[in-house]
């Protein structure tokens, strides 16, 4: 079956479901689920939404867990042309309740564990939401007792032109919700498809190699992974969260040529001393969402003979904007270490002066701006800081809103963190700003010690270590040891939680 040029996401998923209904679509904790199982469950979800009188243009809450019921519910909403609003039960019951209260939805869909959380049913009743419960496979779909009809609300306004919302990572504050339209989503999915099915020249067929999905669906990267796998007609192997032994066993079993890991996961695999033969099918690891230290990349590639292809996707967009290809990796990997690659073919990226917003020439640091037909005719400004060299390789240098202004000197926390991680007495670190009467703000470092190490390096030792490569104004005024850095569900350090932990 050939993809139509103006195909909608709903039409695409309908086509995927009918390619081979008896084939395995999901493997989850030893259970196999077919495409037909998903379609039947999806139709049952849509039937209850219609029975409850939920209009097609009403946004619907989706409990975003990495479980089969969530996949079936997602397919139900997309195939019916409904807008998907991710909710976050995997963070905590309190987050889930808060999401239900804040989003004011006419309908919320979750699994039994989601609805069993303390106060969740009451929160939905107060918001005027109907509740639909989708059980684990074998699927069963029913109304949550007492939530069969929508209440008086007030409810969110209809959003007929949108397919879904995505959530930013929440590293600098509460996650932001960014609505995504059909005409942006489909080109983004097509741009990520290396076989160019989006051009209408390829046959849509079920893929034999599954996608290993463990990034949380509530996170933009996890949601895009689910979307892209379904778009490609690729079977899914679902993990509720990342752990090294399960991931290694899955790679060893399914023999994928490529996989996706965020930098924290790459470090975890290295620390676990995984036998290289367990990962010998891998040709490439795609990595993004946070900076990857050059030393970690060097050690991983040497140990596993596997290229790490770093991608870049700004918080303001869905889909990748830049990245490494295998061809570029073979030619430039040594010279361009630390880069996030070059812009995608359908994306233009430039950097502009942070004050005048005038475009900057090669190797000057500025704020990233992006232009692509996916997002419209205008340049769109991000909060990312970067420089672009003469060959078009992009080097990220932090975020403008993370910068610490120490008496007029700008400090980019990630530059300090990268150096701290090189010290043998530190496993990981993070930098946050602390108010100072004289200088306005000063940097404070939170550090994790390696396993088995009880005593942290002294301030004098760390100061001297950093001053070898950094100017004095970038050296933290304090180093505070923490058992573990607080992280978001995507394993990024949560700066608000860290400041709270440090009492800043």
C-alpha cells in the first residue's frame, strides 16, 4: 500500500492496523498483543466516547503510561480524529490529580492502576470528566462507575485543528503544554522516515525489527517514539521505565541495528560493564535531550564498536531539527566531537546575537533560530545557545534561560558540569544559581559521588581542577554532596527540585 501525499495521521494508523491484523504489534512483560487486539480495543474506547456524547473536537485526557492499554487508547483517539491530551500518572498520583483538575476535560482514559489512585475519581468528577478504564491485555473497556456522563464543567474549549499536545521536559519548571497541528505533525514524521515513505514512493509494510520503547510517553521524546513507530508500522517492545539488564536482554534478543538512549542511559550502560557481545547487533545509538560528554561517547564507541549519533530537537518543536548521519560520523566524528550534527534537509538553523538578534557568522555563539516549512515561513526563536561552524555543524552551549549572571559575567551551567564530570571523584554534577547581594547570582554545584566513595574531593582540589580549563568566575562558590540528583522522568536533572533540595 502506498502512502498518499495528503494522508492524515488517522488514515495512516487505520492503514497500519489492517496490514496484517494477526501479526504481533506489542510485546510487554512476556505477553504478545496483535494489531487486531489493538483495533478491537480502540473501537471499544471510541464507542464509549460516543455513547457519553463526547464531541469529536473535545480534547480528551490520555493517561500516558508505557503500557498496552495506553497504546490502544492512543490509537482510538487518533483514528477518531480526537485531540490527545497527555496526563502524567507515572510521575505520581498527585500529578495525575493535578492534571485532571487543571485541564478541565470532558473525558479521561486510563488503566485500572491510574483510576485506583487516591482521589483520582473524585478529581475527575469535580472536573466534569467521564472516565474510561482500559484493562491490561486481554483488553476490556468500561466506564469508571459514577463517571458515565460529563458534568457541567467548565470544560476546555474545542480544538478541532489539533492532533495532540506534547509536554516539555520540565527541567526548568512545570512542563509546558504545546498543541500540535496535523500539518506540522505529518511532515515531522515524514522527515524522520529514512525510507521516505512520506514522499509516496514506498510500500507501507509491517517492519520486522521492533522498536524498543522505554522513554516515557508523557515526555516529548517518548511520545514521538510511539508516534513514529506506529507511523512506520513497526512492532513495539514496551518498557515502563529504563533499566540496563532489561534493555540489554531486549537488544540481545531482538538484534536491532539501531536504538535510542539519552546520555544518562548511555552512562548507565557503561557503568554496568555490559559484555560487548550482548550489543553486537547495534550499528548506531541515537542520543539527544541533553549534552553528551565527549569522554563518555569515546568510551562507549570504543567498547561496543557502535556509533553514537547525537540528535537535536528544541523544546519548541516536535521532531528532530538536526543530527548526525552515519556518513557524517565516518567522515567527521573525530574533528567535530561535541556537535549535535547538521540541520535536517527540510530545516534551516542559524544563530543570532542575544541582544540585537542580528544573524551571526560561523563560530560565534548566539541564540538558535529555526525555519522550516513544517512550522511556517518565519524564523522561530528558541532558548538554546549554540555556535555553528563553517561546515554547518552545530555545537550547543546551554540555554539562555539557564545562564547565571555573576556580576555581569555569564555562566552557562553545562560548561561547568562537563568539566566536573571529568574529575575521578565525581560521578555526576549539576549547577544552579544562588542569589548574592553583591554579585546578583553565583553558581553552586551539587555533586554525586561514585559508588563506594564516601569522601568528596575538597573545595580546594575541585577549584584547582576547574581553573585548569575554566575562568575563575565560572568556578562554583560551593560544592554540596547529594545522594542522588533529582531527575525528571526522562532522566534530566530537575533544576527546580534541585534548588528546593539545596534550600536555594
